[in-house]
């Protein structure tokens, strides 16, 4: 039906809303891509080995091509995975030896047998708590290996007598039930007689799982294990059943699906099913968790800020979120040619990466009127510029500048919030306390104000490649993008657009002063930051800045501007003249 919700989307949504409610039932098909054959694959290989002993090459080829026909002509009894094992190896010890070659060492193609993408995706589901119970008919150890690699230590129940001493399913972080045992355990179950009925311990445990959990079945055809089929049929089901299309083709599977109103999940194989399921859950995390997590983090920050005992907690809370941003910087594209569309995606990602940090900075700076956490705001900027300053000769310049976006956003947010709060001193103190080596251009320490100059973030030609600015005539397109993309961060602090324009232009005026008068550093000449230098009233910006200095004091600014015989007044006059001169060329 057009517009119908995909079963995989429905399953992911349910799993995300109710972590741990769904159990997995896995058969041999789950390990196919890892190089381990399905039950029928084992049958085919064993029939081929028998054929090799009874005839020549042609006989083996015939057996591989159509093992069922070959067996009907040359074998005894009905051909099946379990029946064949029973005839070839009459004891569990003999079956263990016979099966070990299928689960250890290399595949026929020479690849090492190792957990598949499906195994690793399932391990990720377990690690995140989406799945806590796994029932499997497999006796390989690939799932345990994948769980171990993910840092998960499940309780593994491979013998029915172990059920009585196991931790309750609801209390265990993860449980793997190996109904047919482990291939290295002499108690493996393979033959028809072994699979026709289960011990009471297995039956009771399966009843609990099937009645208390939803079920996702993959790689199990329901053709060989009558006891497991009966357990599914007998259980009173509370939650939905999902079954992958590839293994739900046979009659028994269809009957079980019909009886339980189950849903077939279109998927080419287990890899596709579980990888996409894990990705869907990650996507739901990004959609739903971030706002809630941010709100909780802000609430926690407000609680911590006034308590001097919680200074370390404040630091860890904010820097933990900042580390998420630096991880994104490290992971962004670095080299290769960049199209306008690709560059725009990277820029948007860098602005988006600050969505969790910005509310914490606004709340933190606003409520930290005494400046007790000023060092922390400097640490935030320092960590972001350190991440941005990483440079290798292979880096694409267009991508390289985007690494600086989070640091400039942080400086802008801190500065505008502090100015609104009457803390005119915070921006100059912040800038004087952070320095960076721009290894792309210099080997000496540089003022962070210079490092974050718009001209260091992007060449105008690159910006005009982006679809959002292509064909526009912005003289300062980087400034335009920053004003547009940071406006939303101040929707509560500064509701009116006109007030935000003034605040943003005021920030550009101040950062421009710091770029020109970075004490102890060589100033950037012939460049200025900001679209307002072309479009706005420069004397008005200066007048507003002078007003704020008179209201809140100018000591921090005097330390930077009043040097080499200058006064704050003469520095501002000189700056106005510089801006006016630059404006004449636009």
C-alpha cells in the first residue's frame, strides 16, 4: 500500500520506545556472511564428502548440484541436516569433531571465520540496551566474540541444567541462550530425536521469553526444530513478532506468522536487517535524545553553578559536551576536492554540532555574574581552537577553515551573552587568555582573535560556491552566514531580530578591535571582520561600545587598547579611521 510504514521502521520505533522488550531468535542464516554455512550448506558439504568416498569427481559435482536427488538415489532414509548428522556420527563426541571444521579456521575462500556485520550490529543493539535476550540454535561462538569486542559480557546458557542457576532475565544485562548447545560442548543437539522434544528447563525458559518479550527472528526457517516450533505455537504472545523475509519462506514459518499475526521484514540477509536496524536506532537517538539531554544538562548546570563545591562537576558537564564537538571536527572531511554542495554540508554540520554546547554557554555565562567560571569559558574556547588547529599538508583549504567554526561560535556566544549581562570585561579577558599556533601559516603563538578572523575561515570564492550563497553579492559572506546560522541560538535571550542585529554587529566591532590590538601579537592589516563595516553606521557602533564601557568599566579593554602611549579613546578613534578607510574600497 502506498505510504505504508516500513516494517523495519516500525520495529526500530518500537525498540527505541521500549528498550529491552524485544528478544532475538537466531538461526544458522545469521552466520552465512561470516563464512559459516547454513544447516543446508552443511548438509550439501557432508553429502559431497560421502559422494567423494563412493564415486569420482562427477559424482561429487552431482551431489553438490543436487544433494537431495543424489541422496535419494544413493543414501538411506530422508535427507536432512539433523538426520544426516545422526547417520554419520552416532555420538555427540563424533558430531563435535565432524562439525568443528565448519566453525573454525578459514572459509573455503581462504578468509578467516570471524563475526559478520550482523553479529557486530546485534552486539551494538545489546550494548545500547535495545536487546537483552538472544535465543539461538547456532552452536558457533561468533555472537559471543562480537559481544566481547563490544565490551559486553553476557551470561551464556548452553545446557538446560544451567537454567536453574542463571540470573533472572530481567536482571541480567544480556543473556544468550544456545538451545542446541556449543559445538565444543558434547551436549550439542542436532539429531531428529534430540530436536523433537526439549528438556523441561528449555521449555519453561522459552515459554517465558516468547510470552514476555516481542520477537525478532532471523536466519531460522522453522523446518528442522520441531520442539522450538511447538514452543512458539504454544506460547501466549504479548508483543509483536518480526521475521526476516529470507528465512520466513517455508510452510512452518508461514503458519507461525499467521498464528501470531507476525510481520515479515524485507531484508536481503541478516547483515542488512541488523545493520539497518542499528542505524535506525542511532538516527532516532539523534532526533529525540538531543533536546531532552540538552534540557537536562542545562537544568543540572543551573543547579551546579552557585555551589562552589560543584566546580569540577560544572567543568566536566560542559567539557564533556565540548568533546562531542571536537570529535566531529576530527571526523569531518579533510582532503580531496570539495564541491559547493559538499562544503555547505560540512559548514552546516559544524554549526549544528554546537547546538548542545551553546545553551550551556549562554546559561553558564548569564548566571556566572561574579566570573567564578571565567577560566572554564577560556578552556572551552582553547579546546575548540586546539582541535581546529590540527593541520596536515594533505588537508583541503576549503575544509580546513570549517574546523574553526565551532570556536568562533563559542566566542560569539560568550561575548554577546556577557555584554547583555553587563560583563564587558569578559571578551578581552577571554581573548588574552587563549592562544594558538596556526601551523598552516605560522610557527609562533597567535591571538585566538586573529586565528578566528573570517578571512582565516574561508575565502569568499569558496563561500560563493555554496548553493545558499551562489549568485549573491555579499562583500562579507562569512559574516552573513554566521549571523544567519547563530540567530537561532539567541531566540530566548534576544527575541527581537533588530536587537540581535545590534548585538551581533557589536560583537564584530569588539572582535575587530581585538584583532587589530592583540597585545604581544602582530596585527592583521588590511582585513576586517564583518558585513556591517560596509552596511552599518560605524560611528553608532563605536558610540554604543563607548556607552557600554562607561556603564561597566573599561579596565580589561584598557589593558589591551591603551598601550604604547595610546589611550582607549585614541585607540577607538584610530579604529574608526581604519574602518572608514576600508569602507571606501567597497
